[in-house]
C-alpha cells in the first residue's frame, strides 16, 4: 500500500513538472506574440504616415479641411504616461 502511494506521489510530481514546463513555454510564446504585435503596430503607423507624406508631396492627396472625427466605438492608443498626474 505504501509503495502505491509513493508511485502516485512520483507520478503527480512528474505531471506537475510537465505542466510547469508547458506553462513556461506558453508564457514565452505569449510574450513573443505581444512584442511582435506592438512592433507591427508601430511599423504600420510609420508606413501610413510615410505614405501620407509621399502622397502630399506628389499631389495625389489633398489636405482635409478639418481633422476627421474618430469612428464611434473605436478606441485609440493612449500612452499611460499621458494619464499620470503631476504633483
């Protein structure tokens, strides 16, 4: 009976170790995906502004009279540093 309990404990430890390793792997993958997302979002903004600047230089686009209003229900990126209160 005692041998059976030790086998159960050993099996449990092995399963816990495997779960721990899988969690670490998924955590690294999530961090990599998050980094890639923000890098692509930054590059997209850079390319969009570059395209707009080129269109203005070549005369393919005209300047709008007033800035376009954001679409309702769409949120935009707000850096946390702008939300800090100054003391």
